[in-house]
């Protein structure tokens, strides 16, 4: 995103500062999402990042987002924040840093921060649907209500340990659990 910022912004941040600020914003996003929800999120790896034995695993999404601008909301917010920080730093004659960003009281940046906050709540709300939210590592939402699929063997029952050593267990049918659990059982 630092390169994209440098290519499109009127006032440009130093590449290192843009990368640091982007990382900070991504960490804040993950914290906001985690604080808001208790469900699962799957980061969709590229198939080359999966171990060879797992490359037949896919994510079956109940609800898929079209490849359009709203799907990349996080990216557009971060690029706008980078540009606003660069402009503010130039206007006040200070070096742009993450600390400067934290100290800025500019209403434009406050509005962009609110957009990030709302985006985090959107992701958490999507996770309330049975299944998982599927996103790229860049927070691009691909879909939700997803389950792990592919050519994995079906699982009809699992053994739930009753004691810590799993010496004693109870056999349970997977029909009584939701999409997340069934997906995890197949994946394991």
C-alpha cells in the first residue's frame, strides 16, 4: 500500500513511514474485530502457501462479495489516511510518524478513523452468520458464511474427550453442530 500511496497521493509520505502506519492501522483493525466478536475468521491463503497435502482445500462461501470497490474498503481508508497524514505533516512542518498520526485531531482523519471502526464492526457482524468470514491478508472481504470444503472426507461423528488425557471420550454426531464445527472437523 505504501507504493500505491506514493503513486497516487498529492503529498507523499516516506516509504518507511507509510509502511509503518499501514501496519499500525492493520493491527488496530485486527484488535477492533477481535474485541467485537467471538466467531472465526479465515484468512484465505494463496494455494501456493498451503502445504501440498492441503491444496485440495477450498472455502465454500454462502455469501460472496463481487470484486468491486466496497470489497476493498480497508485499502481505500488506509490510503486516504496516509494521504491525510502526509498533508498534515507538510502543513505543520513535522516529520510524519505513527506518533504524529495518533496526535492529529483533524476532523478528516477522525472521520476516516470512524470508517475503520465501522469496517471492523461490519466484519464482526458478518461473522455472526454461521460459517466464517473469508478475507485476504489485506482485509479484502471475499465472502462470509463460509465453510472449509474441497475433497476432504466427510465426518459423521467425532470423539469428545471427557478427561484431560482423553482416556475417556464420548462419541457425538456432527449433525448437531454448526458450519464452523463441521468445517473444522473435516479439516482436522
